[in-house]
C-alpha cells in the first residue's frame, strides 16, 4: 500500500523564520528595556560594568546603561535613622546596656568609595561596629552610677569619638542615647545610697539651722547687753535723763497717788 505524504518544505522554513524573528525581537526588546535604569529620588547610582566600578556616580532619574553587561546599584543619600543597643562595661566593672539611635547620611561624593570598600549595607558593615566601639570606649571612663546622671555628656563624647573613627566617610548627624539600663542589684544599691544621702542632707540642714539660730540668739543677747551698758553709762553721766524718760512715759493725766519715804520704807499714799 502506498502512502501519500503532504510534505511542504516551504511551510517548515517559514515557521522557522517566524520563530527566529520572534526570538530576535524579544532579545531586542529585552535589550532595549535593560538599557535604561531609574535612580530613585534621594539616591545616587553606582554603575558596574563586567566587575569594574565607574568612578562617576549616576544622578537620580533615567540613566542609560549597556544592556546585559552593565548594572546600576542605587544608594541612598538622604538622612537615615537606625537603632541598636550596646553592652558596655563601666570603670567599676559593672555591665551597662545602652539603647541608641544614630542619624546619618552617606555623602554624595563618597558613594562610589563606600560601594567599593564596604560591601552590603554601610550601616551594618561600617557604622554600627564603630558606634559599639565608641560607646564602649566612653563608658569605660565612668562609674555605672555616673553614667545615668551624665547621659548627655556621654552622648557628646561618644558622638565625637564616632565621627573621628569614621574619618568623614559617613556624615553623622546625631548619636542619641535613648536609655541606660543597669542591673537590678546596682539600681537597688543606688536607690539606697540616694536615700542615705538625702537623710544626711536633711540632718546637715537641721544642724546648720540650729547653729544659725544659736548665733542669732548670741548676737541679740550681745546687742541687748551692749544697749543696757550704754544706757547705764548715760544715766550715770546725766541723771536728768531719768526725768526725761519719765516725761516721755507720762500720759498727760495727774497722778492718783504719791510715794513717800517713812523710816527707810516707801509708802504709797492716795492724793484723793
């Protein structure tokens, strides 16, 4: 039996050509699409071509890149806030836990250098280790009890230490120490010490007050004695002063009685 195959080479060739055209167009479309990259607002782009970093960063907006061989990475230059905690030891060997926030920016002119020298997130690879180091270095200068009452001073010293250690690679806006936690035992000891100090201050105040009151009494007594002495000397020198004092005390009314002496004794006789 004979079979009649409907073999059409022309149709097969047309199909292959169509597939090739579609593939080529798809590659061209993908290439055209991958030839552009958008750098988001508040970011700068770092271009890498076959493993080589372009020393010039790309501005925000639409940027051209070589399809398939060049890639652009976005890095933020706007202010970023990151939180963390640091376990430190005080000068009296007490464990202190500090919670902090660091506000920073990546300088625009350092974007490419940061990308080349520090892989991944600059905060985790560069900033946080130095924040930890700065806080521990400053904490070692203070006793644990002093750290609680000198938080602002510790913050400023740590912030300065952090900026110096980063050497301008990162723009540190502020290092905020949110909380300083001590052990329960140390907190209790500080509380008891504060109560004792308050009691001591109260007793000292009372003693000082008693001392002042005694000094006031002495001064008043000395003044009174001096006044009596001066008055006695005045009366002795001028007896007529007695008559003047009597006149000063007289209320203008005639006396109702008079004192007379009889046999060395004074006798009060009525005038009426």
